C-alpha cells in the first residue's frame, strides 16, 4: 500500500504541474494575439518607410549622410534581442548559439550589445564581454524606448566606434516556427526602388521639398529607429508563440505521464487486491483442514 500512496502522490503532483502549464499556455496565447496585431500594424509602417527611403535615396552617394557611409570593417557590433523569461523552448538557446557561432567565426573583433536577460546570462556565463545591456525594455515595449536604442547605435556608428552594426533576433515565421537570424542595420542599405514602391508613395518624377540631402538627414535616423522597433516587436511576438507552443507540449507530456502513472497504479492496486484475496482463500483452506 505504501507503493500505491507514492504513485497517487506522483499523479497529484503531475496534475498540479499540468494545471500550471495549461494556464501559462492560455496567457501566452492571449499575449501573442496582441503582439501579433501590433507587429503586423507596424510592418505596414515599416514597409512604407522603406518605400519612401528607396525613392529619396535613389542615386544618393555615401557622402550625403554618415549613416550611408561604408567603411572597411575593422570592428563590428551585434545587438542580440532575447527574452527576459524562460520556459519558451529553444527560443533563446537557438539564438544564443547562432550569435556565439558568429562571434567565433568573425574575422574582425566583434562586440555584443544585449536586450533581454537570457542572452546576458548566457554570454556572461561564457565570459563573453557585453558592451551594453539594455534592461527593462521588453516588458513595456514602446517606440520611444526603441528610438533611444537606435539613436545610441547611430551615434556609435557616426563616431566610428564600429564599422558594422547588426541585429540578431528571432523572426516569427508562424505560430509554431521561430527562426533566429542576423540582419545588418548600419550602414543603412537603402531598399531597391521598385514600381510597386513608387506607386505607394506617389507619381514618378515629383520634386522633393526640401532637397534630398535635408530629407535624408531626417529620414535615415527614423529608418534606423523603425528597423530596431520592428525587430523588437518581431522578437516579442515570436517569444509568446514559442512559449505557447512549449507549454502546449508540456501539458500534453504531463497528460501522457498521468496516463502512464494511472496504468501503473491500477496494476499495482489489482496486484494488491489479488494478493489479499489469495491470503483470505489460503486462510479459509487452513481453517477447513
């Protein structure tokens, strides 16, 4: 009977864990819907910003603005966007391994700037120097916070601290697929002008007021801000999707364990009852003898 009590205790424990994982899945699903809507709305704004830049920066030279200037890469910076919390499957580990591999194979000195506690702890544990840690960004993410990061990165590039700055984050392909990737941020590479983008912003051959140089001075910093904010939104949505998927898997695994333990419990209970019946029968036969 002691064995039966232990099995019952384990079943109760797993059931409690299953309730937690099921609740976490529901919370992640609710947050995912909100994050997806925000990311999709901003994606349209980002696309239009790219279209405007492709029109204004057409035929622009590197000398027009410092953020367009390309230099021989001697020092680079990777901005890693992870999460502050775990329990989201391979969301953080896959990204961290990708960045670590990138650092290992880099032919020039590469430094890290980090958003999110999980990447911070990962690289600190491996004694990788972190140049800048942006804390308390993801819980209350807004455009102003992203813009402050973008301004700081743009200033570092303009001062020549780094010759290349990239963003590393998880792209949300679908609810069940999040792919870590590294995308260049600075120097700005203006998107190629297409017929579709020209139709979005107006007729061909229109006159800019003020001139292109003045427009680029305002547009390029905004473009960097848009790219940083878009990456943060994408990462947050991907995190919630990864957590929802991980908690669903954990809930299903808990159910499988409950079913398995219940089967073991029933077999042990049947064996105990059979043993008791055998003792009763044996005792009755002894009395008859």
